[in-house]
C-alpha cells in the first residue's frame, strides 16, 4: 500500500512520542471560488481531450473534468506555474493526461493533469512561444513558434531530447497567427499569417510559402489575418481557412486552389473561430467575432444549416469534444429492448425540411467568448450544459461587499471592468461597460444608492450606476495619473476621496466640486493604504508611534484588513501569494493560507458576516474564506448558553494578551440588544442570529428559513429571496407559478436588467416551460399560441380536454385560412405519466426539474390517465399519491447527494428539510462537519433532531478537548440527557493535577479520584469489567484499567459469535486514558495491543458506516502494527487480508465507477467471510450518518494542493490535516472519518486524533 512507504519508520520504534507536536489543520477554510474567465488575447487558449477540457485565464489554466455520476463538468484543477501571460495550450493526442502550455516569458511547460504536476520545463526559448502544438507523428514532441518563426521542435524525453529547428519553416515575411499539424500525413504542417496567406510544408514535397491569400487581397498590402485553420479529418489535402474579413474557404493544399467559398448571411458578420464536428463527417461549426452566433455548416453547402445566437458578445475560440458525455445516472428504463415487433405501432418517418436533413448529432462545443465567458454547449439539444459567464480575465485588484447586502460582492480588475457577484451562487449579476483601462480600486456608495465609484490607471475616476448599467459621472482632477485608492464617505454620501500617484489626495462632492486637495504625506482621508514593503506596521494614532512590526511576508504587502469583531485580529495579503492572520497582541502569525496562485491584492469582509472574508489576486480568482475556526471558544459559549460576559466584551478587555476571544463589534452588540428586548423564544433567536453572523454563505440562511417553515412560522415573514433558494415543498408550486406569471407580465424596463437580459420571447418561453412542469397545460398552450408555436400548443391541448383542443384547432384553422396556408397540423395526446417524466429528468441530471414535477404530482396537479381496472377493484388516488411521495423523496435524496458531493453540505441538508426529512438533514450537516450549525438547528427543531444533535455535541466536546476548554466541553455534554458515560470519558482524559481533576469531577457529579480508586477495586472484586475499567480510568492510576479491559476484549473476540457492539464500548472507554499515562514505558505492550484492537474495530466500524476510502488503510495499519510490535492478540495478518479482500469483492459493484475494470463476482468463500462480517457489525444506530464525510470546500482546487496523503498515496484536494509529526498529511475528510471510528493517529503513536 502506498502510504506505508511514508510512515513505516513510526511502526519500527516504541519511543516515538519524544518531540511530537499536536496534529493540526488550517483555521482559515476556503469555502468558495470564483474562477477566472477565458483570456481574449491569444488564439489557442482552449483545448479538450476525452472527458476533460481546459481554458486559460491570463496566468492560470483551468481544467474541467466530467463527473460521470452526474454527467456534468466540474472544475478539477487550476494550473498556475506561469508568471506571465499564457500564449497557447495544446493537449497531447497520444496521452490524455498530458498537455503543453507556453507563455510570454519564453517558457514552455508540460503538465500531467491526472497528477497535477509539471513534468518538464523548457526555459528561455528563443523568442516567445506565440503558438504551440504537440506533433501528431511523434509521442513526446512539442512544436512552438514565435511571430516570424522559426518553428522549434522540442523532444521532451529519450536519447534525442532537446530543441531543434525545422529545416524549412523559418524566415517568414508575415507574422504567424497559428499553425496546425496534419493528423494523418506525417510531418505535414500549415501556418496561417497576419497578411491572410498560408505556408504549407510537407516532407518530400515543394515548400509553399505565403500562398492562397484571399483573392480580394492579391496585389495589395492590406492585411486580413487568418483567425482559424483546421485540416479536414477525412482528407489528406483539404483544409478549412478563415480570414477575419474574407470569411471561410475550403482549400486544397496540393493543387493550391480554393474548392468552396462559404457565404455568411450578412456582410457585417465575420468569423472568429472554427471546429470540425468529429461525430458528423463533413460538418463544422463557426463562431462569429462581433456577436455570439454559433453557425453550423456542411461542406456540401455554401450557406449555414443553422445559426444559433448564444450570447451578445462575440466568440473567441471553439473546441468540439470528441466523446459526448454519457447518460446521467443509470436510471433503468422499463423497456430495455427498443425493437419493433409485429404488434408494435409503426412510427412514420418524420418529413424533414432541408435544414433538418443535416440535423446535428449529439456533440458538445466548448465555447469561449470575448467577455471571458466559458461554456459547454450541447449542439444536439441546443442548450447550455454549463455556462460560466463573465469571469474576469486579468488581475483583480480590489473587492468590496455591498454595504446593505452581504451577498453581493464587487470586484475591480486590470481588464477594465467592475463586476458584481452573488456569493451564494458564485455567479456574475452585473458588469460595468468596460474599456476603462486598469481599475485599481472601487468603493460602494453608502446605503441603497446602488452605485460604485472606481479609480483607474489613466482615465481618472468614475461613478457607475449598477442598476442602469451606465457611467453617470467622471472625475479628472488627477489628470492621467493612476488612482490607487477611492473611498466613498459613508457618513456623508456626497463626498468621495481619491489618492493618486501624483501624491495628491482629493476630496470632492459627487457632482465634481473639489473640497480639499492634500499633498501627501498629509492626512489621507478614507484611504487605508498599506505601504510598499514586506512588513506590516501598526500605528497608534493617539501616540504618533509605531507600536508593532509584524514580519513574515517575503514580498510587499498589498491587502490589509482588521476584523470588525475581534479587535486584535489583522489579516494581510501579500505579493508572496499568501494571506496571513495575525494576533497583534503578541505579534504572532496565527495562520498562513497558500491557496492563491499569484499576488494577493484585496481583502474584504461584510460587517454583518464578519467571519466570511473575500480575497482577490493576480491569479484572476476571487476566493471566499471562513474565519470562524479562529473564534471556536466563542461559538461554544453561545451553544452552551453561557453568560453574555463570555461572548461579548469591550475592546480594552479583549486586547489583553491571553484573554479568550470575545466579540466586540457592532453586529454582536446589535444581536445582544435585540435578544434582550425579546420576552419569549430568545434562545432560538440567539442561536439563529449568531449562526447567521458566524456561518459562511452557501446555504445557512436557506437552512434557517426552512427550519422556520417546519416550526410553523407564518409564510408572510419569509424573506424576499426565499424563493431563489431551496424551498420547502409546500411552497414550491405556489412560488414557481407566480414566477411564471411574473415572466409573462414583466415588460422590458427601459434600460434592461442586469447581464444578458432575456427578450420578451425568451421570457414567455421560460414562463411556458414552468407552467408545463406545473401541470398547467392550458396556460402553456395559450403562451405557445402567443409565441406562434401552434404545433406545440395543439399537440398538447388534449391534455386539457378534447373540447379545448377542438376549440384551439378551430382558432388555428381560422388563422391558416386567413394566411392562405394548408399546413398539416401534427398533434399527440398529453398523458400524466409522471414517473416517466421524473425518470427522464433524473436521467439527464435535471434534478430540480424532477423535484418540481414530482411535487406537482403529489399535489394532484397531474392526473394520470386511469387504466381500466377489473370490476370490483379500485385503484384509488391515494395509491398514486403514495407512489408520487416515494418518488419525491427519491428525487430530493438524489439532489441532496449532488450538493453534498459538490462540497455543499448545508444545501444538501436544505434538500432534506424541504421534504421534512429532519433525520437526514441533520446527518448531512454532521457528515459535512458543520457541527455548530447542526447543534443550533437541532436545538431549535427539538425532539425529532435530538439523536443527531446529541452526537454533534459529543463531537464538539472532543473539539473543546483539543483547544483545552474542559469546562466548556462538560457544559456541552451536559446538554445531552444521558450524559454520564460522556462525562466519564472527558474526566478520564483531563490532564490536570489531582485538585483540578477533582474540581472537574465535582462539576460532572462524579466521585473524587480517591473514591474512584476504591470503587474500581470493589468492582474488580465483583468481576464487573466495565465498572472496573471506568473507575480505574478516573483514579490516580488509570493505567491499571488497560490490562483488564484489553484481556476482556481479547477473550471476547477469540470466540466465534462476538459482535461489534459488545466490544466497542470497552475499547472506546479505554481509548480515553490520558495520553501521558498511555505513553509510559511500563505500558508499551498494553498500548500496542490497544492500538491494534482499536485499528481492527475501527476498520469494522468504517465498513458499517461505509467509509470506503479509509477501510483499506485501517486494515493495513492494523496489519503493520501486528507485524512490527511485540503483542499477543487473537488476530492474524492472513485473516485480516482475507477479510479485506472479501469486503472488496462483495462491495465492488457499489464502489465501482463507470470506467473501471470489468466486474468479477466474489468467490463462495469470500461471500461467507463477508456474511460473517456483516453479522458481527449489526446496524448503525444513527442511520443517516452512513456514508463518507465531505466538508465544505472539499473540491475547490487550490494552489496549495501539493500534499500527498499518507493513507492513499494520492494528492489531497481540499482541506489538509497534518498529523503529529508535522510532516505527514491526510485529507480533512479522511481524518474526520478515521477519528470517528478509531481515536488514535494513523502514525501508530498512541496520540489521539482530533480533527473536529
């Protein structure tokens, strides 16, 4: 097993505990990522291979991978090794795991995508690799070329590795736009030039330089650059060429003649990019440069078969995926064989119009647009599978939350735009008009003014009205000097301050009247500047003195932010790519975050969510962070309902060194004042308000709204944005119906709305689709008639009534007579087969649609056509309702799982709460390690959530033990009704002196240490094992419990019919022995035996809980300890490996992913071993918590994803947990699962693991 190579030395020795530190993890958690858009400056910046595609921002390459389970592409990795603009990427045609990239700092890199690492670098290439491509005729060879050539050939591996120059491809007369190798003809290559010509080289043939210029250019000096160039995959000589103005030609590279010139519908249209469709011979697609029109062509026709307007902005590049994504899920259709028998009804072939005769096969095009948008378009279904609209394509210099809305974040970028994002959905909702040069700084107007002020590099400052989408004011007092900071006064909304490179700080009114002009260094009003050096200086403005210098960054510090609630917490962002959190009382760095891939510029947080921070960087991303772990003691005090003095304090108190954190800000004071006004329900409100203040975005508000609905709150009190999230199913139909009505009636506002506002037709279409899913067929028909889509209306009208259908036919006939048309009108019968519809949506992964339909059916909106039943039998509507209910729960479960796998546990819990499944909602919060939220919500929900709330409290008490707040741990455990055993474990593990231990015993209502010794001896004499172990652990000599407990367990598992539930309680109790006692030399043998037994029982528990990823590691850990330590336990290594193999064989069908090796059935002996194993396991008492843990942010790619897990040998994605040696790492998800089944560290040291 891979991991053994990392830590086998731990198992060799017995005195490893010297010099160990405590295991730890980062306290700043990444909870959201706004990916960059695709850069518009270079041509070959998107590529695809198999089930992956990639595109480039300016400095990073984003790789998306198909998730086969849900058939959707997810961001898999961000490669950010280049320090200057990336010029081109190319996927290796022979190996889908390799691709190459080049950048303007003369660097070419070869990446292994699967392992996310650089495998070769070519530095200081002669000239910038402006275009690059793998050679089709050789395995490990990449070619690249600068603007005028020559073509360099780099052989990466093997005896001939190195760079050579192509013997013919050099000394060009015009700059090269791009080049393409032929996929079949060895060594054949074509270059496209700025002047519109082509150069073709083919070994053994005459070289053709600068040939085939468009006819209109012959004899002139005009340029018409080649914007796209692709060899015909079915021919050796044909080539599609696109010139920006002249358009598309099919040329013959041998005879140097033009075979076909294709005609665009209008003279104004020009083509930017092109791609062949591999699954449809002779077909290709193009993207226009001014507007986002995708045109579909066939080489046999000079005009497009179809024109699809996908976006308002023009295309930048296109790539067609070779293998279309497979069907989502594996939903079994009832009719497996689609053959036609003699009794089947015949299906007449449809009559095709000329265009439909060329209908597109299912293919997916990766589309990149000039505004940075990136999407995956399903050409067969004519819909977006995925659209990442409007990402920034360059450095983001500043980010700020909207003062009156913590869900809106504005960002300012080098690309000349300000964008406003919804941080719950991580999508852009507004973008400024652009073309402002570089925007260094932004500031929101106070209150609800809905304007943003921006400061630019050369064009002064401006005010942008977000709602109207236009610039309403400009300020030019600084001339063309860069404005580095702009601040809108929140005390006087008429004042704006700017400071500039000209050394002036200017304060003006918003209509442009200058009030003050200060020459720096005078007081710089409202502009918080961090100076350009590698330290952070803290000044006390009352003393004019620097009181502290915080050193640690290795490059200039650009972003600085004080936390608004914890007065000593300072956060800094630097050009060394890191973010550091400082405790300014001691001048110490509390945490360092390495997740950005380039310089960090802006840091911001919203006062009402003081522990959610946004950061922006030169890597073109915005990342969201949760800082809540920094105030864990405060959170625990709130949960344990401690006094206000332990939650809220004043600044003077809080900044005293060594004081536990206290909230000192406006928000916490506001919450306290509101709660003190309440007469009833104050505990519920306190939990909710603090939870909303401390939790990051991404579903916590949604969760609390659902809790309120379940607790019977009046619907009128629900917030306005409730219908945008996951709604309780009793509201789903109501809200979607009103949404459909709104779409029908809304008139386009004068200025249009935000981004890509839909036309009236699009709105009506969307409304019609909603009505249809709600079973409101007549409304759908009427809207279709309004849109002129009579065929659709008629074909579905019988679903309303035959009478209505006849009436509609009449209206259509009247119209056709007027228009003098005699079209044959197709129709079909609408039936209420809900199951088929729901399964259809599920099979396509449209889970939200499926949920809507299932709920509509449950409410009786869709009447199934009753099949005639024999007399006497009645198939009542109740049975249908039951069916639909089951269907509804199935769909909501699938949707929850989708959110959960995406690292969004809170939204997964919302899906379960929406169908009143409290048990599963709580389980998903616990599995997502949202323990504090689970306790808050569980406390409010009461009895139905109690078992899960108690389990979450138990885990939180373990968290308190880690940060040594023992009294608080006891308070939390006392909230569990049956708490004696939990309190015993806490006291057993407490490492204080006898007096302190007795104080804790007293608090927990347990006998003193001395009394426990007597009780243990009495119980031992009575042969009561459990009581003996319990009281010895609480006495002065807890090590006496070890041999007694261990011999009981060993004896028990020697028999054939033992079960997990008899052994586990004793082992669990023993594991709470104080660490310093367990590590005594006199306890070596007992310790080793305890570790082995806990490892084995942990493996069985992991099987029971379906923690697939750690089961093999637990077996391996137990085997290694057995092999290397002197012990006598009734376990044999051979038996352990047989058991593991049996588990693997019998669960492989559930663990198998789609493309794995073929299924081999387990042998009879394996079945028997596995059956015995299951008999031992029995059922988990908390049913919902079965399944792997998956914390928020688990699949957000980071620049810091460089750690290898010592359990799996694979790279860890998402949060990392470091073990006690400070070097070995495992993923936080694996650490959580391990600690829940085996309390001891995977390093075999006897140190407890505590990742909660």
